């Protein structure tokens, strides 16, 4: 293992800003893994630390395939993580909306450019991603449909779901999209949480990356057999949005099967505690995403469910 200084910016009043990476093996630039791009992605940096530890152990045991290089970058935004702020600490910009970057631009543009110059050289890229809204997800592989990534390759992770998403205009400055435009096979892996640690889902996602590496021949060994994942598209998902703002109380968990007409949550008035809205499942399905903040706005997705009548029976 080699510890690298991927990118650095001199600072006026404190220690310089540095992005640290860990390189394993040498030769063909096979796989790059990127962790937290935002300052609240604690689960994502934690999974990277677990992966660095496992790869170091595998390298010491001679289990890495010769002629293959792996790069792991745990965090692109350590300044914001130090103060618990989601976006860039000074101007509140999002690093994951700055790719491929601009070396003469604003700070986050320069960070994106400096890192992307290194990671765009790799054949495959994996991002430990988080959703833009607070909540819990079922672990899954997320692919933007650009024509670069073959869906069948995503099956190699062994996670239960693969979500295919048609890119929207605001996706064109994300890491995943630009990786693919620069002909890197890019996969976003979603764990269950973002700001808090979930050991079980962290282990599951890290093991899925190691399984992928085995199938791709980057590390030695035969992958454990797994069931073929369910392939989902945007049309298989339905967002559930309350009409009123207030205290959000849910009665289900991520992964639960629900039936049409079942009460899955309610909204309470923040002042008098009265229930002002009952949230009812519009279809049979499985809870894929669930809001986990105590308050919610009106017309904001508090739940995303896989609709069984659209994606087949479960």
C-alpha cells in the first residue's frame, strides 16, 4: 500500500487542504473508489476506511492480482467534514456538482479538476454515494444510463437491486456522469445511511466491492454465488409526498413490504400535536427510501417505494 497526496491547496490560516489516497498494486489502472464528497457523508468515509484495511490485508497476503492497480480516496471534502457541514465550508457549494472541474475556477471547481485528472485514468470507478435528501435507503447499485456501462456488469456486486436512472440536466456535473463521459465504467453504491454509521450495511457494501473485484480479476479468489439482482428503472419507483408540513412519524422501515391502503406514516401539527395528515400507501410494494428527519416540508418526498405492479411480483 502506498499513501498518496492526490491534491493540495495552500491555506493562509491553517494547515493546507489535502486529499489523501491509497494505492494498491501497480500496472493497469483498474479501479478507483471514491468515498465522501460531502462533509456529512460519515458512512461513506467509514466504508472507505474498511475497504483500505481489507485491501491492505489482501495485499500483504499476496491476494492482489499482479499488474492491476487500485486507488481508494476516502474523502474529497475533509474541511467540511471537520466542522460537520455538508457542503464546502466557505461558499456552500457542492463538490459533486463541479465535475469535471476547472483548474482556474472556484475552490470546489479546482478540487474536482485536480482529483478528476487522476481518477479519470481508471477503467472502472466506484463512488460511495448519498442521496440529496436525508433518509435511509435499501443498499443498491445506481447507474446513469449513458450507454457506457453494461447493466449485467452491475450484477457482479451481488447487491439485491440495480437502479437505472436516465440522466437529468443537473446530473451532467456529477462524478458518476463525467466518469462515464470520459469512458470510465462508473457505479454509485448506496448504503443505508449517510450521517450515522450502519455497520451491517457498511459491511455489505464493502463486501460487494470486493466481490466485484474478484469477478473482474483484480483480486484473486472465486466470488460467492449470489441471487441475480432486481433491475429497476425510474418508472418502477413512486414517490410519496405529504400535502402538509409538520412532524413526520413513520410506521414502517426501509425494506418493508406494504399493501395498498396501509397507513405508513402521519404528519402532526408542530404546535398542538394533532394529526393533520395520514400518509397511505397508494400501491402494493417495497419501501426503497424513507425520510428520517423529525420534520418535513409539504410536497417533499418522504418515501420512495418499488411498485410491485410495475416491476413484477415480489
